[in-house]
C-alpha cells in the first residue's frame, strides 16, 4: 500500500484539530475530531449538547442535578447503552451517539459530562475497571451509570460490579473512584477503538487510531512504535520505515528506538536481498 491510501489530507486535518482540542482540554472537540467530522457538523453536534444543557438547567428548578440530567438525557432523549451490539464502532463515536442515542459506557458518560459542564453541574468521569460511570456533584456527589439509564450506584454496588466484570480477578481499590482527566477519557476511548478495530481486523483503522493515540501522547515513544508496527504488518513498508525512523530520531535513548532500529536494519537487509 502507498502512504496516501493510509493517511489522507483529511486525516491530517482532523489530527491537527484533535491536538488543539487536547491542549485546551476540549473533550467535545477532541472526540468530534477523532470522529473525523467537518467543522459544520461539529458545530451542529455542539449545538445539540448546548440545547440539552439548557433543558437540564430548566429541570434544575425542581429537581436535583443527577435527576435533572437523567430526566433530559434518559427519559426525554432515550440515551442508553447498546448491549446487543456493544463493540460496534459507532458506539465509540460521539457524533453517532448523539444521532442514534446509543453508545458505549464511556461515550454516554462523556455526554453526561459535557451536558453537565454547560448546565453548571460538576459531572466527573469515573473509570471503573471494565465499566465507565459518572459522579454528579463533586467528590461527595452521586454515582450514576449512563449506560444503564442513569441508575444511581452506591460504592458497595461499584465494588460488586468490578468483581463481577473481572470474575473476581480485580481487587477493589478506592482509587477507582478518582475522577478521570480529559486526557484519560480520550486514552480510554482510543484503547477501546484499538480493540474494536483489531477485533474486526481492519488494519487501516488500527493505524488511524494509533496515530491519534500518538498525538495524545506526543512525548512517549511507544505510541509511535505501535504505528510503525501496524504499517509494517500491513506491508506498507515505506510508511513503516518512515515511522520507525521517527522513533529512532525522536527518542534515541528509549527501548522503543532500539526495537525500531533493529527492524529498520532487517528491512534494509531484506531490500538488498531482493535487489
């Protein structure tokens, strides 16, 4: 494959928009850039979030924050999880979640966070192992599960959920209830997408996801090495060599650079043998 088939000008534009959003802590902007939506569509989706927030503010006149969010997003709009097609790629895209009103736990939680922020409510993402939920109202607030209709959870129920999802392999740690940063939310979304595209065996999307992850972690060598390995496995040798070289030049003292340099030598020897 040639590089243009794997990485287009549109991809470069969306990664640039993603990087700007990450620098500004703009979760909506970063997620929409990851989706690859254009500026006009992004404005439309942002407007939708703003409209939801306005309705939540109205609900706040008579209800508590978590009930107000649930009234608008669950009761009125019908946002909920999609257990039947959990790993569908569109369940990990904010733009699709806003359209289909279905999604993975982390995307539904992100929606609650975005709407809450505009409504003046503190909504934090809580990354339990295996399941993402929110806490509404700050450190002493209410835990809720947007994937399951905004159901409120006690700490005991969170412990039981982690035990059930892990088959007892993960022991509870109170740190699981610490709020997740914007970067942390994006990293988890990208990891989900990487798993989905690998599961579906779509290497082009695996490469694209790895590129966004590298943009999220620009000071780390491993995400760049991961890109190179994916391109290499696809047979996109020219792109792989370029990415391996970027690892060697950008992170000269790292273990990743050693791996990249070794693979570059192998590719060079293979090219000589062919010629």
